[in-house]
C-alpha cells in the first residue's frame, strides 16, 4: 500500500477478492488496505476500493457499514456508491416486499 505505483496498490487490493468471494475474507488486511486508500485521488484506486467493499457487503454488510461510517466524508462518492450498491438494492428489495405484503393483507375494494 505504500508503493508509489498505484497499479501495484490496486493489484494488492484486488488480490483480496478471491478470498472474499470464497467466504474467507482477511478482514484485518482489508481494513488496513482500505484505511490506507481512503484518501486516494486516483480514479482506479477509488473504483477498486468500492468494488472490494461491494463484494464484502454480500457476506459482511456490517463491516462495510461500519467502515463507511468511521471514515465519513473522507470516502470518495464513487467509492461510497460502489460499496453501497448491493446493500441499497437489498434494502430496497426488502422494502418492496414489505409493501407488497401489506397490500396483500389489505382488501381491494371494487371500483365504481
């Protein structure tokens, strides 16, 4: 994470993806890497960080929420948007299912 070549830093971060997808994430390493990259201005690093956080959110959504809350406004909008993409979609789906369930319980009155 300290190499001057941002492509090497990006590669190190993306190397965490196979373990995350296999359900064996290295949380300590992910936390260290993410903390080191939160200030980055390079588009490809911001995108990669969001990507890794998005993949993590499918297995450990609380980790992602906590990390984003801890870093607040220091997180680039691109990174935040990517990290929340699946969390937001899941919450929207849950909200939609609750609405449909509520409508199913409400009798439909005939139109006049």
